[in-house]
C-alpha cells in the first residue's frame, strides 16, 4: 500500500487537565476518505484541529507525507498549510462579510505568494466546477444562499490545489437536496483532483456516501475503526450500533436492531471508570465498570476497543 499521506500515532490532546482526544491512531492514504463520527462532545473537532496542526498535541505525533508536523519549519511548514486545507462547518463565520467572493478566492493565492494573473483561469475553472456562476464574484457572502456560500468555501479551500481536504460537517445546516448536491460535488472533486479527505459529520447518510473508512469516537477515544461498509453495516462496538440505531434506514433488514442511545456523552472532566461507555451500554458488566478495554484487531481488519465485541466470530485469536 502507498505511504500514508496523513498519519496519527497515539495522538492525545488535553485542555489543561481535561482530556479531549485520547491516543488516537490512524493512517489516511492518498485518495481515501476517512470519516470521524460520534456525538457532540466526543472530541471530533479537537481531533481534526490537532491533525491539521492548528493546536499542538499533548502527546503523540501527526505525520504528513512522512514528516512530523512538529518538525516542519519555514518553507516546509508553509507548504503543509498549502497542502492541507479545510472546509469549515459554518461558512457564514468562515467567510469575511466585508470581502467579495472574488477577494475571498484571491486571498489564499496572495497569502501563499501565487501570482494571481497566472492562477485566475484555474480559479474560474474551479468556480464552474463547484457550480457557481461568475456573477457571484462581486457579491458578498450575505448576498448569496447558504448552499452557494458552502460552494464558495469549497472553492476557496481548493484554490491552492491541496492534497488533503479536511471537511468539518460539510453539509450541516443545508436542505436535504442541497446536501446531496454537496456530497456529489465533493465526490467529483475528489476524483478530479486526487484529493484525500478527512471528514467529520453527524450525518451518517453523508458518511456512508463518501467514506472508505470510518472512525467512531467516544469521549475522545477511537472505539471502532474500519472499512465503512463493515462498520456501518455490521458494527462491532455497542456504541457504534447504538449510534446507527438512531438512524432507522441504516437497519432496513432489522438485523442489528438496538434500543436508541440512552443518556449523553459523559463529561471528560469526570470520565466513568473502566469502559467510558459502560453507563450507557446494555452489555455492561463488572469487568466493563472496572477495566478499560484494550483495542483489538478483528479478523476483518477493523480495530475495536470493547471487552465483548458484537461480532464474536471475527474476534482475533
Ligand atoms: S467494554 Fe463493556 S461497557 Fe464497554 S462497550 Fe464493550 S460491552 Fe459495553
């Protein structure tokens, strides 16, 4: 397999003494899409911010194209900031209301010293690819629709032709039909530009449509990581099953029917003993309450942190 473009190894992030991300590891290979799912408060945003180098990790490493982010200086650090771009969840907050779309698209070029007159034909091509007319160029963000603003955010992220695109809830707040358009657009752009995508989404329809692999995060820890079709069709962790059970159409055959997810993600300030999911888990027992489960690799390659994974037939010897 090719060298991972993005590699997290034992990545942890604390805010003061409060853990937000706990020893998360994964490799993301060129052209892949990995989605991080979990409830609010699971640490998804902290994870992607750390993976992008926006906040330094408390422990562990992030490597991009084989180089540790902490080792990058000067031109290498600038090249990383060019190669790794982000689509923000709230374009209204991410796009300056004082700037026109033209200025918003030109700004990354200026910051990275790219000659605008050389790059502008490519920007116009990008505008067309994201489905926006040139007439939006002289408009301000408040003069265009939410769907158009999302497309401007995508175009702005791609102006520098990055290799890694980090998409934070790329369809949040959009109408259903627009959500589908944005998913199709991202799939097309990934194919056309050879993008590698790290995505965070609450929307499991979007996750299913776009992902090669899925990482399920609970209280900052990766509790299940594996191929999307395995994790979404036959979850091995009780939390993944409960998360999916909240979306009925993911269980059309009633094969993995489970009760809805009770309670809320506990506070990371006072995490439960043993398995952090035990207060909400229908399979919890004394061992779960006392002992934090180690991560196991199942025979289908997925990694699961649970004393009693649901797919016992796949348990590693
Ligand atoms: S370790 Fe126990 S409490 Fe935790 S998810 Fe597995 S069965 Fe449930």
